[in-house]
C-alpha cells in the first residue's frame, strides 16, 4: 500500500511540475530597427496641493527640525535626484484652476490664505508658491511644468505669470520678481493651459474650451530664449469627441501637446477597490484596466494623425496611475493610499505602453509624487519610505532618452474569470553608449516564466548587469516599520550567447537586463 502511495505521489509530481516548468515565452528585440527615442519626460512626476503631497511631503519650511534645503525635505530631494526626474508638474490638478499665483509670492507671513475646496476644504496658506517650486526644480535639476488657471482665472493673470517667471527685461512683472528676491528669470518651457476643463476646470464643452485655449495661448508669450511648450487640456479617458474638436479647432502652431488623463480603478469610479485588501479577481481587473491605456493612446493618436500626420503635437499623459479607496481612518479628501507590488507591476505595464507609443507620447506624469494616490514616496513626520513604484522608476531610468527597440512577444496567457492578458510584457532600448536594456514584466502571480529572447541584429555582447523587483506576494508593501520589504536586488540568472538571451523571470516580478 505504501509503495502504491509513493508511486501515486511521483505520478502526480510528474504531471504538476512539468506543467509549471512549461511556462515559456519567446521575445524578439529588433536591435537594428530602432528609430524613435523614448523621451525622458515620459518619466515625469506630479505634485498637487492635495492632502500631504506638498505640506509635510515636500515642504516643511526652513525652521523645521527636519533637515531641509530652502524648506524642502533633504531626504525627499535625495530620493528624487536618484531617479533623475525629468519634469515636475505643479500646482495641480483641480487645484490649479482655483489657484491665483500672486497669492503665493512675497513675504510668506503676508500671503493671503484660501480654502482648498477640491481637496478636503482645508486652509491653504500659500507658503509654497512660485519661488519655492522653481527653487526646488533648480535643486533637483528638473524642468518645471506649470499648469495655469483657466477655470477661475483670466487671460491677463496667466500672461502676467509667464512674464513674471521668464521675462529678462524691464517690466512691472520682472520688477516684482526682483523685488521678491529673484534677479534673473527662470526657464520654464512646459505650460499647461488649464486642467480637466471638461470637469473641475470649468465644466466646459470641447468647443468652448477650444475657444478659451486659443485666447489664453495667444497671450502666453515667448520671452528671450524661453520657448513655451503649450499643452492643451485634453480628454477624459475615452472622450474622443473632445480630441477631435480640439484638433479641428486649434491651429497646430498654437499647441505643442494635448493632455490625456486616465486612472486605473479596480472596480470602477464609485468603488475603486482597496490598495491592500484585494483578491485574485481584483488583481486581474486591475491589470486589464491598466492595459486599456494602450487602446486609449492608439485611438486618440489615430484622431490626431488626421490633423497632425507629422506628429508635431504630442500626447501628454500628465495624470496616470492607480487610484483606490483611501486608507481607512484617513481624510477622504487627502487621497492617501498604500502602494504594493501590484502597483509596481501596474507601473511597469504602463511605462512599457508609453515606450511603445513614444513616437506620439512625449510627456507623462504619474499621480502623484508624495503621499497621494500612487505615490513613489511616503513621509510621516521625520521618516520617509520608498514605495515599490519608486523602485520601478529607479529600474526604468536606464530607458530615458534611449532609442526604443521594437519588441515582439509570444507569451503564455494569464487568465481568471474570463479575463486574460499576456503574462509577459517587455520593452527594450539602446542608450548612447550602445548598451541594450531589456525590461520584462511577469504579471502571473503564480508561475515563473522561462524566457528566450533573441536580439536580432546583435550577436556580440555580454550581460553587464541585472536587476529584479519582486516580493513574497503581490500585497507586500513597504511601511515605516519595514521600509525594505520590497526593494531592488541584483539579478544573476541571465545568460547571453550568440544573440540569444535566456532567463527565468519569477512570478509577479520585473527584471531589467543590460547587454553590451
């Protein structure tokens, strides 16, 4: 009887384990067919006056016991410098269309207060304003992206803001800037003309906004060497009529970019799901909703191609990320949520989509940077942690301004409850030194996948470096008690010979390989 049980056990093992081992994917990287560059600005970030995103997250003031540079936390500055963030969008979001910039300049103790009606009804003291933001951008070595007020502002107000910041000459606005301590102008290229003007930015029709945009953009002037990159407030998710109307009614010469906002909600707008308490069905819902970004960019891009076949106007995905229900016990207007390994996979899938469409997508901004939505950093008094999403941006920074290499993927399918998608997503690029970086995302939470990757057009080379981001389960996340539960590690399991790369990518993980 015992022998029969042993035989049965061996038989079952032979059935089960070969099935697991047979999870294989084939990838082709066309090293010799790259033609488009992955703009570093795809890796932009977003800091809105929302919850603890600015106050406590970035800004603590010069007199704070928390180490700071000109009032901004040093720990956050160093973390952002490590990511080489290319641009930072501010002051909103919905907040931008109720923000009047002149309230945020001059001596801080004399700045008027306001009510932040969009986000919690809290009092905004305007201690973090234009100078503080632009000084931070200089410290970080990043380009500012300012979103102007169309919803409740005026053409004159926005025109004077551009002049105040960028005019190198004699005028009332440049004199006011100098009076407030800044002699030379700043260089600010990216300028958003309103935000979500179909909703919190004015509840406009697309035709009405197009007319407003033309007026505002006319008076957003180029001063000296500062050439504005004017970004129109684009569509809400799949509002293709909005894109069609703007492309038809705004001359190409007046617009450099058209924004697109899309947030991944696990269960929909009313019940966005939990950041931590999710099951397998929630997980695959999240993935399917994430890859919907590919369809959105394709369809909006097809409309733009009719009016702009040369792709002079970029798609600017300046708000994207996972948006869940707030953490229990927190202010619902502060949009604070945890960040797990699931969010790292969502970030990887999204960045891969942006790479795929890098001929049209030139700027993107994850929402948001600190303590809000899919944050890359969380703070609590004098403590700071890096989230799994932060580590994805750290892993992916090798793709910034690199040549996108077309990738073909044949993958096993990950499925549940009639929903399915490829288990493996991949992206590749070649940097200026000739090094090829390939990133693989395995969304299957249970199966390691054996990958054979042919680098077509590249025979010689060796594996120089490998990195992996993984965790013991998809719900794993970093806390102030366990700040390193999810972190980047070296990956040693890749082999390269005669143009073929082979590796096993663990379940629910991201791996980047450098070959040169």
